[in-house]
């Protein structure tokens, strides 16, 4: 996937603003650099003057060792998949999480885990997005009293979410449709794969001439307030 610098810059600017890290803050990075979400863990603390603590591969695979690392460094921000958060909490929620802004993404966030994290961490943000739209494209901050399956929230800065039918017509609020994403975080396409690029990146009939949108293949519904609920894959 070919990502322009401008797309990454838009993503990092918003994350730096939302996470509000500053000198003295820290992030425990648990993601391998081959996974696109590592871009947040590496770059956002550094552009904010904060510290990055790199968790080794063996530490990430050992919930007890990871819990000890979190206790030792007491990060102000930490990002992980639901699977990793579940393993960490099963080990016993580190008391340090009470000051940690938690990001959860890469997989659907189960209701029970969302509720447990919301009661444990300083804040919890459910993030959603394909690599083709530069890491994350939407987010939803959970309340401490959150219950049920979390939504995937609202689009990032300079990003638009369209819920469309098979003819690319808008679907009414509350009805399921396929999610298409457009805006400044869109990738150029797939390197050396023009046919796949044309299939997944289509003309945006709701944007300026020449603009495109990415067909996610995800089934969603939009609420009247614009918040998006994830329902599953459109081809399931």
C-alpha cells in the first residue's frame, strides 16, 4: 500500500492533538514495525517531545512481563489490539493504567473488554481504519460507564465516511450499508497492482472532480448524530 507523506502527516497531526502528549509523558510501544499502527507509537510521542518505551518481542508475548513493564514505566498512552489488552488484563490490570489513555484497534472490540477497560484506564478510545486510509480513520471515546458493543465513532480530520448501497447511493440512517472512506488520508493505491487499485479505490461522486474513495468491504450503519456502528464484513 502506497501512503503519501501528506496522508501520514494528517494522521499524526490529529493524533498529537487528541492525545495531547507533552515532555514528561511516555508511550509503551508493543506493535511490530511491520504493522501499520506502529506509526502512531513511534512518531506521535517523538513529535510531541514525549518518550517511547519499546517493548521487546518476548515481553509482548508474555503478559506478566508486559504488565511489569507497564507498571515500571506508567505510560500516559498505550495502544494495542483487543487480544493483547485481554491478555494483559487477565494477568491483572496494572495499577498504572489508571493514568493511561488507552487506544484499542486492529480487531473488533468486544463489549465485555470495552466495559472492563473503561472502568480501568484513564480513558479508552476505540479506533478503526484500514491501512489504505493510513492507520486509523475513525475513533470513539468511551465513557467510564460504557456498556455494550462500542461504536467506531466519527471520521478523523479531513476524512469523510460514506455509508452506501451497491449503486453507491447513500443509505438512510439506521440502515446497513458498506463503508467508503475518502479524504486526505487516502493511499495512492497498491504498488504494482493497478487492477486491484481500480477495484478498491473508486471515483468519489460526493467529492470534487478527480477525488476517490476507498471501498472498505465493511458493513456499518450510521446513527442520526453521524456516529458509525461496525456490523461486520459485507461479504460474510
